[in-house]
């Protein structure tokens, strides 16, 4: 299932992780493992924030995906099912037909 993961890293934990080289290593380990179709990085609510869209093929993978961000970066994480435009359009058409 296409999934969007939002990772928010508190400032102090992020500063430490960047100085120690842990931040890029944690992000790249996730990217290498899950091969997200897209990655975006921004600041939100005063925290370093990343958005990743990837295929979550098995929900038992959630701990192995999330724990490095929790443990290495002190991050908070949100996982949400997501659709692209074509999938949303098909879903709305199905909903209209009942």
C-alpha cells in the first residue's frame, strides 16, 4: 500500500544527529531499504521534517522502518495511506457508483 510517512525531528536532537553524522545515515538507510518514490525535506512547526512516499507491502515492517527514526533522531512519525491522482479519481468513481 502506498504510504506517506512524516518524520519530525526536534531541534536539539536534530542538531546533535547532524553534528554526529547520524541524521544523513538514518535517512539514507531508510531510502536504501524502502526505495521511496519521493522524498521531501522542509521545516514544519520549528522542526526538521521529512515526507517519504513508499510502498508498505507488509505492516509488520513498521517497527523496522520507524525505530531508527525514533532511536537515532528522537523523531515523531506519522504513517498514512496515500493515493496518487489516478487512484483518487478511480476511488471517487467507485464511490459514486456505490
